[in-house]
C-alpha cells in the first residue's frame, strides 16, 4: 500500500478575493490563512486542505497525496527513483507551509506536480464552516477526488497504478477513454480522462447531507454562470452532485451519497456510458470543451437505471411499507 488518500490541493491564482468568497460562502470552507500572496482553507480537523497561492503560475497545481508515515514516504521515494522518476526531498520549511511532517515532490508523466506527504497537522480549534452545512465527508477517505485530463493515457495509468498503488474501480473505452481509481474506500480519489486539453477538470468534495448539496445548488443557481453541470446522479459512484465553475479554470463537483468500494470483493467493471442515471446536463460539454461533436453521437443509455441510496447511520429513517403491490415487488 502506498498512497492512502488525497490530502490537499494547491492551485495558482491571482484572484484571491474571488477564491475567498467562493470557498467560504458557496462551498462552506473555513479560511484560516490570509496573506498578501496566499489563502488557505479548512474543511475538517486538518489545518488546511485547499491552498490558493498567487506566487504559483496560474495553471500550476500541486496534488498532496498522503502516505502512512515517514517510512512509507521513504519506500515510495525509492520505488519512484528505481523507476527513473526524479524525486525531490522537500525542506522542513516547505513541510511547515504544507502543515505536514515531511514531503517529497515529483511529476507524473503528464507533468502534474505531485507531492507525497506524511504527518498532516490537525488544528487546535474545531472546524467552523463558512456557511451552515453539516460538514464534509473526509477522514480516511481524504478530501475528495480529482479528475485529470491527460494526453498519454497508458503511461499515466501505469504510473498511478504501478508506482503509487492506485487500484481500478471502473473504466470506459467508448465513447471516451477514462479510468476511475481508488486508494481507500472512496470509489475514486482520482480519475484519468484521455484528452487533448490537459490539466484538472474538477475537484470533488462530498457532503454529509443531501440538503447541504441542495442548498449549495440554490446558492449557485442564484449566480450567473456559476452552475456548469446540473444536479444529477452518477452511475458508477452513485454520487448525487452538481458542478460549479470556480474562480479558476476548473470545476468543483459538490455531492452526496457516494458508494464505497471494498478491495476484498470489488471487481473492476467496464462502463458502456458515462451518462448519468438522470441530470448532469452539461457534463459531456464540460469535458468536450470546444471540440466539435462526434459524427455519430453515442446512443442514449437505457432508461430505468437506478441504484439504492448510500446512507450512513443517523442519516436516514426507514419507511414502512404501505402498499401490498410494492411489498410484493420489493420482496421479489
Ligand atoms: Fe467527479
């Protein structure tokens, strides 16, 4: 086991005030650091999860992947170096900035800056959300998932699987090439999409309550052009979510109710469509960008696809059966 979770995300941006407003008022994060050049935000007990840095180039991002401890970090560094990947042992000063015990940095085959770290610092104060939400589902699942568009799909997939220890959840070969990968029970902490437009497509954050998502949807709809993809439900991780444009050129998916995977029993599955059970209007457009539509549009997915909602204790109440016809149907 190498990487265990997505720990943090850093982005380069100059519009720091726009980011503060979006992260606090829309997403419900807590701003903890505000300097002339940098903003940092919490979403749980960790000191920081999202960092927006004016001194980074606009398109530059860094992805913080968590490992168990210092020994695991050394093992990972050695494995990367044995495979010919240039690894940098970062300074204590950078570890302080990242609020971790230690870190290394390296690039994936697409040039994305990755950081692997151990020993994340926990805040002294409880998390205080920026708006009234129940909270973000993080913990051992990490801060969420990221979806990267890559040109060289095969080498990128091999890198994340063979060197960093990601496992395939499911994949699709038509009409696009994509793979969803997990490192813990979260259905995917990373997805790779083969694409000519490179970089981060979206960051997903999962809420404890469907109502957090619905109220976020109301807020986003009140703003012109904030919603990029309408509310919908994904067929692979079962997440009910919508996507927002951020102050930078990637999206945030805001969702609830994703399923978990169990490595003991999980079998990777090939998907025949990325179309959602319902909704998510704009998702295909957000991936395709300005590319011309395919000459033969894919067939619509079959109707009537559905799956049980994924809930946790304290998050649901059982209803009684009320109709003999339904009881008989459910019994079958
Ligand atoms: Fe997603």
